[in-house]
């Protein structure tokens, strides 16, 4: 077997600790960056906007959605898991709507039957003709 058949060479970098960032294995096809770097220090400018994709499984996730929108971020929320629990769905959507529209003066937009678009007050929606 020649040197070219041995596979990729891995360079050890003492400045990068495997314990802090997770270990990358040779031949690994998928890197879940959310698991490898759960609190990545991403620098943000005050004009930057993050669009969060979220799945709301129960009412306990409502506070995280409110945090994102209050920080000026946009959230697209999938609520399929809650659609058969009418009381919990109404309570969750009511809390989100009260907070975004009444407290923040943002907008809550329905996207189909099971999704919501949460907009902070710095954004608005309009109908296109």
C-alpha cells in the first residue's frame, strides 16, 4: 500500500482542545454543530438579525420564543405537536400574541395551519397584491 492510499492526514493542533469543542472522527460525514459548539461565541452587530426555527411541543417553550423576539430576532414556530391539544395550544398562542402585539408592539403572523411567524417591532408584514 502506497502513501497515497493511507487516507487523510490529521494535524494535531495544541491550540485547539478536543475537550472544549468535541472530537472530530476521521470519516465522520455529519457534524452537528449545535452539539459540538452549543454556546458558540458568535459576534453580533446591533443591526444583525437572527431567524430562529423552533418547534413548540408544549407551553414551556413559550418563554424562549418571547426572549428571542424581545432581543429583536425573528422566529418561525412549528406547532404540529400541539395541534391536538386545543386548550394548551390556545393558551400558548394567547400568551405569545399578548406579549408580542400588546407588550412589544410587534406582529404575530399565521403561516398555514401549524406555523407562526413572530416579528419584533423593528419589522412589519404587509399583504402583497
